[in-house]
C-alpha cells in the first residue's frame, strides 16, 4: 500500500499565491477535467487572492472568488508528484517534496506589479492569464495523453 493513498498533486507555487498561481491552478484544473489534483500555494503567502485576478478569471467564466492564499508548508506531508513554479523567487525557495517526480519553472510577469489605471492593470492581468492558459493547457494535454498511454 502506498504511503500516500490520495491522488498525486500538481502543486503550483508562487511567492504570494495571490495572482499567477491562483489563475494557473484554476486553468489547469479546468484543462485536466479533474484527472489530476491541482493545488497552489506560496512561499510567502499574501493572505488574499487579488481582486483583479478574480475579475480576469471571471471574464472567462472561471470563479476563483472562494480560493484562498495558502502556504506551501500545508503540502509538505502530502503526495506532491509535480511542482510547477510560476516565478523565480518561488523556485529558489521551493523545497523538495516526498515522492516528487517532476519540477518545472515557468516564469510569468507578476500582474500584482501592474501600474496605471485600473483598466491598464486589468489589461496586464488578462495578458498574464492568457499566457498562463496557453502554457498550462499544453501541459494538461500532455498529461492527459500520458495517462491514456499508460492505461493501454
């Protein structure tokens, strides 16, 4: 019997867990259709999900308003199979999890750093959301194909 009875986790890490990792979690969850358990966390969680991240995701009919900013420590004793960092700072602070088989670092601009009017800031969030969506959708397709091949 496995040390970890639950399905393996794909953990998406960022520093604050308020924007990029929250959007990536929701986008990957949608793209995988529940085939994988997707979570996100931060090395120094902000304690909130950025309102413009919530708004950017709502534009594409994904509700992250009930998400919460989590610390990566919550996952140290869980079955984390894959870690994906979406910022360089989180990659530097990321521990190795028991059972971890894969690690990726895909760095995206931080929309929390956007300046200007709310409209300009929102455009920044949407751009980053769309970049994350392209990368994570491709990753999801690969994982779904991998699972299908392993079941042959």
